[in-house]
């Protein structure tokens, strides 16, 4: 899965009509081997809207980083 797919899914989680489907898509992306590096890439991208980056960290940052370093 590429970063653009994750970005679009994150944007979709902010829309109540798309939220459930997009969360499922993000949970599937979470299984990818390079998921953490994609999260970091997206988080550090200044070209993205701040709400998208905040949504990423809120949904996955804490859970993913805790699982890696626990």
C-alpha cells in the first residue's frame, strides 16, 4: 500500500459517511511491513493538511509505536 492510499483513507475517516470503510482500509494497511515508515513519512510531510497528520497520529501513532517498542 502506498502513502497516498493511506492519506485518502485518513481524509475519509473525517467524513461520517465514509468513516467505517476507511477505518477498515487503514486497519488492513496496518498489516503492511512498511506501515510505520509510511506513517512517519506522512506525518513529516508539510504539504499535507494539519488535520490529516493529526488524525494519523491520533489513530495509529500511539498504538503502532507502543507495539514496536513494548
